[in-house]
């Protein structure tokens, strides 16, 4: 097997040319078409609000899937700290157009309805940071694994879910480590995972998410922001080593020229500049579709 570092690459996603961006967008479109296993038009998507019973209570969530008759592989999106909101619903709808049944749970359901954090939330406020810490407290390895089990069981009861296909997970920011927690908690069903600008994937604590890799059966892709990489340059190496030791497949890529949160369209300005980076976000989306097409879609 190759060294762990062979799985780590750096891409200048932010410096993509217009021609490269057009080619990537076309490739992502082909991937979406290839993922559809229905004659239904890709733009026709059904969106509903649902409630899921879990060990922790009742979780409010958004569900999106192609319209018409059919069953599609299931995907769970774990949101960033700003929770289940229109931007995440839009991502679910877009993924549904590619031929998936998509669930976006409210990660803070134990304490509040979506989105969780108010519009005036500020990281500069000690009170707001304390509120966030309280909301996140239940999201332990065991807590997320129990939630993921309930989400998968709910999805597997739906006629619009292809139960013979593996389930995919994808997470952003705090949702990144939740993909590992979920994949380790439901290894028999979750077959693919992706994390973009995930925070806390590798820590020095005994409950670090990367230590769950031996229980994971899913194939993974990690897109890392350079600012996160600069703060913790050894995290990607330790993550790659964990997958190598467990004989699991993972690709890890640092998206040079981006900021933490680059994939999310509604991210606020940072120092007067946008965090959202459309070319880099589209590249990440293409990687996600390629991973799912390879691992979730049955020929």
C-alpha cells in the first residue's frame, strides 16, 4: 500500500481558469445525469419537512427526492454550525436532482427547532459561544451514532429510498466529524462519506473522530481549507494514517486559496471579503458526485 501522504494533495481550486471551471461544471453535470436511474426530469424535486423519532427526542428535518416513481440511494447532509436553513435545503434539492433521496436533520433538535442559532449570533459574544457549546454538547460520538442509526432506519422505511444501495453522508464544518461518527455508528449501511472544511476531525482527546476509522467501512473524501491546515498541519497526516492502518480508502485534499466555509453560499463576509468561493465550491461538488456515483449508484 502507498504511504499515507500519497493520499494527500493540494489543489489550487481558487485559481481555476474559466475554461477549467466550464469543464468541471460539464463533468459534474454528466455525473448527475449518470446518477439518475429514472426517466423523471432532473429538475423535478419533492421537498418536505419531516419529523424523525430518535433516542434523544423528535428531530425536525428536511427531505428532498426526485419526483415520480422510483427509489434512489439515500444521502444524509450534516450541516455546519448555522444549522438547517435555506442554504442547506438548496443543497439537498440540488443533490436530489442528481438522483438521490436526501435528508438534512436539525443537529440541535434536542434543544431547539431549526435553524438553532439566531440571526444575531456572534462568535465575539461570550454568551453566544456558551449557547453554541450547550447546543453541541450532545453531539458526542455515541450521540451522533445513535442519531445516524435513527436517520438511516427512517430512510430505509421510505419507498423513495433504494435500500439495496449504500447510504452516503456529507458534512460541512462541524458536520465533517459527524460523517465519521455516523459511518462508524452505522457501518453496515453507510458506504460513502465526504467532509468539507470539517472542524475537529483530529484531536488529541480519546474521543477524537479519527480514532473511529477502524469501525468505518465507507470510502471517504476530505476537502480541507488551508486556514484549518495551517492551524493543525499534522491533522491530515494523522487522518490519512488512520485510514491506511484500517485498510480503508480515503482521499484528502487541501483546497489552496480558499477560506474555511468556502462551500456554503450564505456564509458571511470575512474582513470584507466573501468566504464562499464558487469555482472551488463547484469543484468540491463535483468530487462529491463522483464519490457517490462510484460508491452508491448500482449499475
